[in-house]
C-alpha cells in the first residue's frame, strides 16, 4: 500500500445530500479506502449506496461520528446551516480535525460565518462549490473551487479528485463561493446574450436550432468566453505587454462584428441592448482603449 493509500485508509468520507449532483459525486467515492458513509432525507436515495457497501446514516450527526471529511450537497443556505449546526447537525458529534466541505452554492458570508463557528469546535469548514453540472458529476469531470486554509485543502484534495478533474484552491474561506459566483455571472450573462442572438437570427429568417449547432461546435473548439481569461489582472495593458497584440486582435474583431450585428438589428428594427453594451465595454474589459474606427463610428451616430 502506498503512503497516499495508507493515509486514505485512515480517512472515512461522509456525503450528505444525494440529489442530481450529490449522488453521482458520492458514487465515485464508493471504493474510497477508508470507507464511505452517506445520508439523505429520502431513504430511497441511499438504497443503491447501501447495496454497494456504503454505510447509511440517518442524520448528519451520525455521519460525523465516524467520518472526518464530510461533503455537503444540499439546496440552499438554510439547509446548509441545518446540516452543519442544527439539532441533528455535524457539529453535534464532529471530532476535532474534521473537515466539512460545502458544495452547495450559498452566500460567501454564510460560509465565512459557519467556518468561524466550526473553528470553535476545532472543525474546519471549506466552501467548495462545483461547476460542470450533473453530466460533469457523472463523468468525474467537475471543477471544484475550494475556499479554506492549506491544511483543510490538503485533507479534501484526494477525495475530491475522484469526482473532479480540476481542483482549485481559490483562497481562504469564502473565496470558493466568490469564484463560483464570478463563473456563474459569465454563464448566465452568456445565456442572456444567447437569447439576444437568437432574436437577431429569428428576425433575419434563420433557423435558430442550426445557430445553436454552430455555437456549440465552435465553442468546443475555441473555448468560448473562457478563451480570453488568462491575464492575472483587469488593469489596462501597458505598452510592450505581451498580451497587447492578442487582446488588440480580439478587440478589433469583436468591435467589427458587434458593429455589423447592430447594423443588421437596425435594419430589422430590432433593439440589441446586450450587443450595444458589449460594443461599449469590450475594449475596456480587455485592458484597451476602443479602436479608432469604432470610436469614430459611435461619434458619428451610425448606430441608434
């Protein structure tokens, strides 16, 4: 047995919440060397885990009697609070050194507050929201963003790697949630932009299902919006910065194409507020001034 396997054999993992995300995540921990104990409010959710050899606990407190790394995947802040510090919660029985990992997307302030309360019992809480949805959980390809101290991160890293192929230490408690919120801001603003693109395509007489086919294909190749997220700052790019020619190219293409889309919208009498905002903000977001051509077009009022 390797040193890593020996260490894992001393760590029993708990998993609370076996819904669409939690169940496939926990499934990948069935063969964890130290054993798995699961808990869910619905007895039917734990049946297949019991059949596979996992221990079933009736309450979160019962999970904490034996597990030293406990994942929590429940609905919201209120449920997380109940699981952690409720009358049948983890803190009722958790031993010193236990690490609680909250995968639910909750308020960062809730994570910080609960972590402070846990520390009073010599228990660490990390906020560890995930990205990748149920398909990513099933495939073991989630990204998990962990907020917590170095010791707690070290304790959760190996079990997390069984259901996530990207484990990021985002910073102290609360940082994981803040990173998830930033990631989801991009996600859902992009959804809003997608609906605007669909309105433009529909007004132009196009098949929006085929548009979706093209978007999914090209994003899989280029990386989509994440393709530009490489810099370590949002500050303006100084002369000579190696990113300057790359971001300038992105700006020039983006401003040109957004301008053309807005012109098409004008001809179709279709307002495109997100496209207009994108044209106004793209260069600044890339750390650049707007291109001279675009600034001139805007100044002359080519677009309403």
